[in-house]
C-alpha cells in the first residue's frame, strides 16, 4: 500500500527483470481508470522510481496497477488531505 502525502505526491518503485513495455494506471474502487501514469513505455532491466502527482484525485482509496507483457501487480493507494 502507498500513501499519498500532503504534497499530493507519491513515488512508485518497481524492478524489471528483462526489457519490456510497462504501463502504470490508477483506478477508483469501482474499476474505472482515472489516469495513465505510464502507457506502454519500454524499460530495460533494472530498478525504477516514478513520482506521481495525485493532486487531481479526491481523498479516498485507489488501486494502482503495473502491467508488463508477463505480469500484472496492483496495490492500494490511500489519499488524504
């Protein structure tokens, strides 16, 4: 779970085992996609950190999903003002 701090930013950290396309999206709890943070961007093997500005999101709970060609992982984000 990630928490969005009062500056409206959070950092997503992830590691890639081999070169692949990566998408990171934010959904509400009903499954509606609200924002694409990364859309099918190619990443080489390695570790990465992406800063997300959540100022457009209201306080609440969201799901962030990281998708590659072989994997999909989701985590909960809690935003409070």
